[in-house]
C-alpha cells in the first residue's frame, strides 16, 4: 500500500475510534449494548462531516486490514471499537431531564405516530435529543425532510417510561402519543389515508349475539320457497322433510 494511502487509512482509523469508542452521541449514534454500530449508520454519520463524504465500506475494510485493525472488531453488518469510553445500560436512568426533547420522524409515519406514539423495534432504541438540529440530523438519515416533533419529558415520565441518557442524547423504548406535539398532519395525507380505508370494504355480515342465517332453500313451507331452478339435491331434502312429518 502506498505511503500516502497508508496515512489516509490511519487518519480514518483514528477518526472511527473517536466516533465509535469515545463520543458516538456527538454524531447522533447509539451503539447496541455490545458496542456495535451498523455500517450503514456509521457511514451516514461520517458523510455528514466535512471532508469525510468520500468514505465507503471499502475504505473501512482497508482500516480492518491495516496496522490499526486491532482497534476494532467487525461483524458482517456492524463494527465496534474495542476501547470504549462510554456506557450504555438499563442501570443508567436520567437523574435530571430537560423540559423538552425532539425527534425527527418520516413524513409517511407522521399521522400514525401522532395517533399511536413511537415504539422501538426489538433490540433498538428511540433516539431523542434536546437539540433540534441534532434531532433533524438523525431524522434526515431516513427521510430527506423529516417531521420534527417535540416531546414533553414530564408526560413521558408520568406515563411510567424511563428516559436514559447517553452522552448528549436520550433513549427510550417508547414514547406515548399524548407526550408529543408537532405540525398538523397535511390534509392530503389525511384524505389519502381515509380513501385507502374506504377502499377496503368490510365483507363480514353484521351479526349480533343470538342471530342466525336463514337459508330459504331449506324452508319446509312450499309457499315460501324461492322460485326458479331448484338446486341439486332438493329431492333428497324434500323426502327427509316428508318422513319427519309422518312420524
């Protein structure tokens, strides 16, 4: 490897060590409990920094083949720093909370989030920030124009939900709808959802307890039987009815 390339790879390794091992929160990242960060999330964060937009997975692979490889451990889809200066655990609840936190959500999820709240996927967290710009930075990784929502930490705490600090960020497993405020859902989105719901007709019969379905073809009274071509097997049923009357 040329000396210039080696130096560039070494500088990237030192920066990755800072991002993954020292201050992931500074870059809007929350590793899992084992310290791993998905490659795609690491690349998102790096691309937001001036001078690092060129980095691709191949450049990270070069770091993992370089003399600095002992600083990291890699899996198929994630990477972690072996020297970590941060802690993330359930025993670390927030002692003091800001009045408000912020989160950026996808536009297509806006209505659903305002109605049902936020819930983290299994093995992940909802990442909240007291800084609007950081919340939007994180939200822009999944939507070019995310919707910024404000969260009342008091309402979250009153709902019995724990907010845990992680550096300058906070994480939670869920956020109730009643704790969030934000811009109204666009009218066109509301209308599109309503049309979609109307387009799915409810084909189930409107039954109530104690009701039953009356099959007119099985009515023993000839005067009430439907006219027209008789269905197959009607003779056998008629014989059974006559036999029952003779007994």
